[in-house]
C-alpha cells in the first residue's frame, strides 16, 4: 500500500508501506519508507526516511537523510545531513555535509559530565 499526499491539508495519522508527502503534512506517519518534500510531520516511525525542504519534529528510523530541511529529534542507526539541521541526534553513524547537528549523543555525555562536575563543586562549597 502506498500513500501519496500532494497539496493536501494536514492528516492526523498516516500508515502505509510507502508514504510520499509533497507540500502537505501529517501529525503521525508510520511506514516502511517515508519521503517528505516541502512538507512537515510531527512524528515519523519508518525504516527509511528522506526529508527534502521539509521538517519533522521527532523521527525514529534506521536510515534518515535530511537535505535542506530540519528535524527536531532523530533516533536512527544512520543519519545523513546535507545543507540541513538536526537539533538532537542519537545515531550510530552521523554524516554532516554543509549542515548542522546541534546536539548528538557524544555532546549529551559531555554535557552531563560537565554539569555533574559543576554541581559537585557547588555542593562541596556549602
């Protein structure tokens, strides 16, 4: 089953094997493959996710590719960013070309260590 969405209003939930969204949106998408072009989705659960000039709030997948788009939080095995941005990424492999990943799992560990040291020092002073 394939779901194509072009020039449509926001759908509440979309479930199919393949979902293509062009200039539309959905709150939740569950599929094997998701392709978003100039659209937006709140949450995506898919094996393969491709975002071009669009955005996703939270994505869970195996392979996520972001081109000229943005993602809030991404959880995947492999993430590739080209001229796009991901705010928080948790992945085994992250490739960034002319894009940005603000916070990945390494940064989260470093942030936790730094905050722990600062809190520990502040507690010692009292």
